[in-house]
C-alpha cells in the first residue's frame, strides 16, 4: 500500500530531521521527498495566491494519479511532503493579508478517496523554544508571531479533513523519541470503509 505523508509545522521544530528518520526507520518502503517551501512571489500576493491554488490542487492530483495508476505487481510509490498546503492557512493571513482557508476546499475533494493512504503529521513546540532555535530564515520576528503560527498550525490540523492525522508537541523530547511516535503512527495499515465507487470520480 502506498503512503502519502504530509509533515507540517512551524520552522525549527525538526521537520527535516523527522523526514529523514522516517525514511531510515521505514526502510522497507522507498520514499520520494517533495519540499514545498517559499514561492518566488513575495511582493505580489495575487500571483502568490493563484499559483498556490494550482500548486496544491496538482499536489493532490499527483497523489490520485499515483494511486489509480498502480497495478498489483507494481512497487508501492510513497511520497513525503515536507511542508504542504496547510501552511497557506497560517502564513497568508499573518503575512500576506488574505485568508488561505481555500486549501481546505481543495483538500476535501481528494481526502475521501485517499483516506487509507494519506497521513498528516503536524509538529509544534513551545514558542520560546522555537524562537531560540531560529536560523534567521523564518517569517516570524518575535515570540508573539511564533505563538500565532503555532496556534495557526494547531487550528489547521484540527480543521483538516484528512482522516489519519497526528499532532505532536515536540517539547523536550529527543528526535529519536519523536521519531518512535511517528513511525508507530505510520506503521498502522488503514482500510477503506464505506462505498468505494467514489474512486471512479477521479479516473
């Protein structure tokens, strides 16, 4: 069974580290890594919004095409998305002046069909700790802005329609301790319940 793993969260909570540890500790799977970072439209919010809508729509289409094109004899095709669509719901209202909640509408079009393969992991931490680890590349400039981002990611995680999701407050845990939690979560195989005819909608 293919896995589509989305890792979300603020800067400096260990997303890159956890991505690598997942690959290391689940070496029976081969993963393709995609990193959705800053887009090159810093001074044009309309262009940013239009591009983002296409980007995240096609991201879910990529998952669907991978799922529907696979044959029983094929190797599983697994993806890790380091940063993804949820960041748009946090960064756009905080720093670009518009709501990014449209990504939830995009998400809902695909999550039922992808439900047993799609996983969401959101990592957060104490704002003071995050700020201490700042590498100078983050949007935020003070602890209040970090707090707003943490609250934003927590809200977005709860609002997401992805069935298999895990919110982890990293706290003082080591990277290995966090990884053990994530790998245990990802190791559970999920099965579809209900009507499978919905899959025909995407062919």
